[in-house]
C-alpha cells in the first residue's frame, strides 16, 4: 500500500477519535448537569446566580423554576445585630499559655515587634492565606484616587503602594462594567470623613463594614453613613454578608454562594485583625461561605465579614501580589477595584 493511501485513513482515524472524545465530554457534562447528584447542580447554579454578570450560564441549562427551587434550598439567615465593640479588649502580645495550636500559630512571631504574620492554608484543592495583624489601629480603608463615572478603578497593588501599605486586600463592591469601575456600591468613609455618597449620608442604608479609630472592627446592619460616624466608625465601606457577629456565626443552609475565590476581614476578641484570602476559579474550586467561617473560627474570630471575591480577590504584601487570583485578573496583576483594607504603618 502506498504512503498516499495511508494518509487519508490516518486522518479519518484521528477525526473519529476527536468526535468520540467530544461525545464523551458532552455525555459527561449532561450527566453532571442532569444526573442523580444534586451537589454539582447546586454548586453550578448558586455560584452562577451570585456572580451577577454570569447568571445567564445557569439559564442555559435550567428553567427559572428549577433555578428558583435550587436557590430556595440554599440560603443563609442574615445576622441582624451590630458588633459590640466593648467586647473587644485589645492586647495582641504573645501569651505564656495558648488555648490551642491555632491560637499559638497565630500569635507567636519571630520578633515581638512584628506587625503581621502570614499563615498558608489549604481549602480543599485551593491555597489560602491568613494574615494576622498585630496593630489593629493601623488597619485603614484604601481607595482609588478618585470616584468618578467612566473610571476603571485601581489595582490593589498600586493602591497599597500609594498609601504606603505593607499588607493590603480588596474591599467593597463597585459598578462592574467588566474591567472595573470608579463607582463604589454604597457609602465610603475614610479618616472620619464621608468620601462617597455624602449627599445620602442620612438616607442610604446598607450593611457597613467599618473600623474605629482605636482599631476595632465595627459591623453595622442597615445603617447610614452618619449613623456609622456617630457610632465611632472612622473607616467604612459596604459589603457582606457578615460571617460572624459577637461570636455568633451566620446560619447557612446548603451552599448558597457556591465555591469561589473569597476574601474576608475579621477580628479576635484580643484585637488581632485577620485578612483571609482563598484562591480559586469560579465554578471549579475556591471556598464556600461556610469554609471561610470555619477557618476564621478556628483561629478565634469574634467578628468577621465577607468582602468582594471572585476576580477581585487580591492580597498584596510588601509591593507584590501574594495570592494567585483567577487567570483573567492575574494577567494584569490583579483586578481593578475601588476600595480595600490595608495595614498602613
């Protein structure tokens, strides 16, 4: 047989194998989406529905009725009380005796004057990073240079450097135009002044994540900016849900927000502030809200709030992007966002 007659047969063979593989992938996908295991359906739908610009993914495979049923089986009961800052007694020094190995890991440091410590974690197959900050009064809100329509925000890396920060994470939500935005969702308070939505300081209500001047994390439900200022809040922005309030954890049924890259800010009763960042890719891996609560409680969190996650997830340390954000954000050194929290010496 000539080499010419063999080539078409080889090409047909490769094409046949390719179509078989495509068929197997399609069958596997169909089985996952419509098969007997509800876990994959719930994970896919809840993750898609909580990612505003990707809700159409869920509608490709499921009817509105099916989506509503899945969402009704996966929810959380919002924490309605405000943080009692009197329960926080700041003393972040090392101890002679520790409650457990996690407290010892969190509080012991190489030098007694260290401002922070990074603890590397695993959440399923994803990497996590817990930063313990021993100077809570130095945790400040950071933001893009100015808030204006048509802007695209700023990377946390750039923002942190401009503020002279050592450790920074992203913060609140923003009007998402795909690339980012300079418009925060809800009011912003910095250095005791309302820097965004001042005209609605007595009317706009939302869940505020704030810090007092003496370094206490203050979480306020359905509050106005002026109510926050009157309560002693010095820095604040809007996001949620609150994960732990006054030692009580969010009551979660099912897995309402699926798995995704996530970011949270928390505080122990001794005043230590914790930044928690978990890597991942939407629809594939990352952390659930319950995962975040479990880790934070393990390390003694008394109050905690969820921050913007997904593509926005950023942790910078000493001028470098420390975490591994989703691929699209990683290419540009972190997503352009509008606010964040930083350890500002």
